[in-house]
């Protein structure tokens, strides 16, 4: 089965298709650290570091020796995110502007050119606002696809330990089975202890479970922070800001994990490690992230949770001849 993963990132969306990943699986992105992570976890795949805006569909077809059966894509969502100061702009200003939002059009172009049996595009739900839904439908119709379906998926309703609402645009209806998610402490509580406590478990090592270094001043601020409170805030407009460095409740579902956010451990006075972020996004410990720590956090936060990609893959593969 030939699979194309556009804007592949670290490979969360591909995780559900892992049993099909071989030399007929092409993954494309522009971020070197993400592609290093991808190659480490999917060594048999074909990986391109290139901007799809300048990519011709025939190049993909030649590399895969035919059209892909499945195309999955996660175009950049920063311009649509509610955490973006420019999120008040209309969808038309963003999609048809000069920013990264226009890459959505390239994903639709390639899907239209290659006509896969199934395609799935993932993005933030805010993509549909301010005229976005109408633009998406119009652009798909422009490439000959009249049946693009809007699937709203809340990852936490399907077993993901953190809240995450995303839209998945596809030519099939996605009806995923529901499953209760674990709490924060259920997801991360069995990881080895860090700092001085690590001396008691020296033989236990988990990839990407490394303490994030902080100044003494920030450590003091963290020690005074209670469950649900944030040490810092980041401004998303002149009148609105969002909390960051929030101490998570141990017995509740985690709030959304994204690339910019950092969280405080429920009981320990430290930020969560990359591995703890990954656990809260349903990644197994066998999935290893590479690059600088900020890049690793970003790779986790910008991905599709593997628990969701697995369920989507199950649905998609039933539609493949």
C-alpha cells in the first residue's frame, strides 16, 4: 500500500499506519529535527526535506511508482490557532495570503492531482471559522472533489490523556470508537524519578525523560504554584493572554499539549519532561524524539496523537481495495 504523509512532522499521524510503512511510504516536511525523529522511528520510509509549494505531483508519482492509495496531511496551523495574535483575520486573508496558511491549498492541489483512494487532512478546528469551511469546500470542488467531509474529533474522547479538538477533512466519514482517557498521574506516574530522587532508581532510563534546566528564580515561582495555576502567561492579543507553565491536576485529564506550552508536574517542582508530554499525547516510550529540547517539545505538541492516528488508520484501511 502506497502512503504519502505531507507535513509529516515527527510522525504522529503516520503511527497508525506503522505496519504499512516501508519503501512505498513517502514523508515530506521542511523541519530537519522533525525529519531526524521521523527517520529514526520509521527507518524504511522515504523522506524528503522540501517545501511542497514548489513540489510537482508527478515527482511523487515517480518516486512511489504510482499514485498513493492514502494521503495524510497536517498543514501548518499556527495562523488559525486561537493562540495567534492574528487569529481575528478572516480565513480568506490567511489562506490566500503570504503566510504558511496557504500551504493548505498545496495539500488540496496534490490530493486533486493524485486522486488517492482516501485522503485525510488534519488541522485546528478554528480553520473552519471566519469563512474557512466555505473556502475548503470551494477549493476541493476546484480540484474535482465534491464530497469532502468535515470530521470533528476530540482526542480525549478516544483515550488520549490530554484534551485536543481537531478537524479531520476527508473523503470518508470518520466514526471512531470512544474510550475513557487516563488521568495525568495514570499516564505519567510510573516514570522514573528525576533529580536527587533519580539516585534511588539509577538503572531506570526512559528516552527523552530528562529534567528541563531552570533558574533559581523560576524554581521558586514553580514551588509556589498550585494545581491549575500558571507561572507565566503569553499574550495572544492586546486584551487577551493565556496561562503557561500550569501545574496539572494529578487526578484529571490534562489540558491541551501544544508546542508552546510547558506544564508543571502535579507533585514535583519541575517542568514536565518531553517524555511526559509524549505520554500525555499517547506516544509509547519506544518512540524517540531527537533535536534540541524545545524542538522535541514542539514535535510532540504539533502532532496527531498516536491513539487517534491508529483509530483513523483502522477506518481508512477498510476503504482501501
